[in-house]
C-alpha cells in the first residue's frame, strides 16, 4: 500500500527559512565580507569570535594555544557561490618541532589540510561551498576549527618560559569569490596568488 507523504509547500519552506534565520549566533562572531581582509591582532579581530584554543591577541598576530582553536565567522547573507578562504600566518617550527600538520573544519566539513615545514609566512587556501554555511541571525555562520595536532609547548623543547601550546601564528584571514582558488594551496611569502 502506498502512503501519501505530506509535501513541503512553499509557505512551509518560507516559515522554516524564517525560523532558522532568526536563530541567534552561538556566541561572539567575526563579521566577514567578501574581498575584505581581517587581521588577527588587537586592533581588528582581537578576541572577538575566538571561542577556545587561542592565546590573547597581540599587536600583529594571534597564536593558537591548544590543538583545536575555534572561531565563529558571520556574514550578512549566505553566499550563493563557492568562497575561497585564505589564512595567512606562519607555523611554529624549531629544532624539536620540524613540521606542523593543520586541518581546517567548517561546521563539521573538512575544508583543507596542510603539512607545513617552512617557517616563512604562508597563505593557506580552501573552498567553502554555499551549503556549508548555516543560517543564523539573518545571515550565515561558519564555525571554523583548526586541528593542529603537532602543537608544542616551547618550554619543553627550547630555552624559554613560554608554556602556551603553539602550532600556528595567525596573521590575516580573507574571504574571496571562489574563482581561481585551488583547495589546499600553500603559497610562501613572495609568490603571487590570483583571486
């Protein structure tokens, strides 16, 4: 016997969209705009949106202080096209820590993974698909979680009093239209990337 399942009508869809759009953000977020670069420093992002796993923001950067730093990003509207996310910074490397592995997740989706063995500043890129954004507060939210499995405490491997669990020094973050962005791309300082 065939069962007739109720169809979701367009008025019901409009109500569902209105309800999910009104869900408040789960905490402070960094507001992003396509093409605008935000800096991980006291004068820009500061501690806004940095949920856990971060050191305090410094003059020109922010270090992770844990293996899974998490950041909430919010946009005024859900992008209808793939976006490129570029994070610039440098890995923590030393005599006792020759590489860093970094995996980035956005709302549970794996966005990119990198093996970093060069201490020069790096540009790390990934693609964020439209369906990976969650509707929140009339816009769209992305919970970014970096997995930095090789983070180390400098005092354990060098002569220093630094007890933070370091893996990557975050400098900037840019959300771009996705054209010309290669997922998983790493660019060292001085090389050009076209977006």
